[in-house]
């Protein structure tokens, strides 16, 4: 299964994303995000953690009723009561998945779960076996997998597969791993765990060291064929791997990764805006793919390049991610080419001296502000170029 070139996108904006402090969304907002994700072609939407609250349960239930094409997943701990809540919440879904997890690292087992490794191992078998009674599509995740003993991980993965999991996921819960180390860990798991070739290998990366996207892509090189991610990278602490970044990296660098996804990327900007508005998390202007400056150029050299041929300074066509067209921001680094173009867009064609005077005035103005608006440029023309 892992040799196929299709990477499934598992969006967890509505579950892990919403767990970010201050990011909670209303049921209606979640439903709207789920509809957009469904239209965009996301393979799996993790709609929530039904046992955690009545609101979470209801959100999963209404998303399960509404979503047409994506599989709807619900999260549970390795506890039967949690799994029962998932079963009830997912009841109306056309395609459903129970996602059950347990921590496998020494620190989590000892201090958080207060269980021995053998008890955790038994819970893996019990939770997956129990979930399979209700659902053919069961995903098992090892929480804090990257800080777990590899030999113990191998045993747990094997047990989950034997118990009937069709997707197995390793979580870099605290964003601790590095691309090289993750590649080796995944290679080891794929080589050592019997039955791995029958299931889909998934990864779930957090961004504590700013490497969630790089780690996810490294995992794809090592044979992972599902990435768990969130819109705008929202999520616990520093967030999760950003969906728009992993998807566009695999699209733009298809030759390097040799994989594809089902995501219709022209929906990305719309989703980013919706999630930003609903969570209140502002997207930084320099954010890759969906930031306001992702396709904006201010410096004269770059503007000239883009005017001559967009590909000089853009590796993504903004229309491909639903961002319209690139823009030339007129500021202190801008040059004559951009000013000429801007004036021509407004039907203003200035001769040599008049243009030089407007350019000089524009530079003076740009020196003491961040950007000069089109209106201000047209006012300069009016005042200093002798036009009406
Ligand atoms: O980060 C994590 O470990 C998780 C699991 C529930 C997969 O979100
Ligand atoms: Zn997580």
C-alpha cells in the first residue's frame, strides 16, 4: 500500500486545531469549515473528540450527517466508553473512521497514564479490537511516538495491525523529531513490523521546533502515505503541520516527492480565511502559501523580474491557491518599472520629465511610510505632472 503515489490528507483543524488555546469555534463555524474541507477534496476530516463534551459530540454528529465525500473521523482514547461515543457521534456518516490513540513513550506511560508498557500494549489490542466491532476503518495512533522506545513501538504497531487497524499513525506529539531522525524511525518501523505493507502509514507532526512540515515531508520520502495536518497550522502550542504547506510542497515539488494528493488547491485561501476568522488566529503576512505577502513584491529588482516573467520570483501561481493575482506593493524599495506599470494600469502615460518628477516625489513619500497607495500615487500625478 505504501508504494502507491497517493498521499491522503487527514485534516484535524476541527479537533487538534481547535485544541489550541483560544481557538474554539462554534458548532455552526465547524460545520462550515467541514463543508469547505469536503469541497476541497480532503480525504479525512477529523471532526472532534466526542467524549470530551456535549458540544464536541454534537459537532461531530452534525458534520457526520452533512459531509458528502470525505471520511469523517472521531477521536477516542484507548477506552471503550470513548469508542462508544465515537460510534454514536459518527452514526450518520457516509464514510466513517474511529481514531483511537494511546501514549507509548516512557514519560507519558509513567507519569500521565500511570500504566506499565505491558498494560499499554494490552490497551492497544483491546481498543482496536473493540473499535473494529463497529467500524471497518480504524486508525491507531501512538501518542509521543517519537520519544518511544523503537522496539516497543514495533510491538505496538504489530499488535494494532493484527487487531484490525487499517491505518497506523505515529505522532510527534511535542514536535521533537528532526527530518533525518524521523526518516530513519519510519524506515525502521516499515522494515521491522510484520503486516506493515497491508496498512496505510500516517504521520502527525507538531511544530514546536518549526519542523512539522519538513518532518511530514521527510516521512513521505520514507513511505508514509497519510499526513495529518491543519489549516494555517493551527493546533496545540506552536501548532500542527500546515495543510496548505504540505500539500503545495508535494504539488510544486512533485518530481522530488513522486506523490500526489486529492486536494483542489484553489480552495486553500478561502479555507485559510475562514479558519483565521473563526479561530481569531491572524495569519502572519509572510506565512507561506496563504499569507497576504505570499505573492506581493515590493523591491524594484523583484518587481522588474515579475513584470518581465512571473516565474523569476514566484514558484506558485497565486490562482492555483485561490489568491487571485500577484501584487506589486509600492514602497521605498520599488523602482521605475513598477511605477510605470502602475500608472499604465490607470491609463496614465507620462513622458520623460513628468515621469521622473512623479518618481522622485513618490520616492520621497515612500521613505517615511510603509507603502504608498494607488490613490496617493494618482494624487502625485495630479499635483506634479501637470495633468488633470
Ligand atoms: O499530537 C498527538 O499526539 C495527537 C494524537 C491524538 C494523535 O494529537
Ligand atoms: Zn496532535
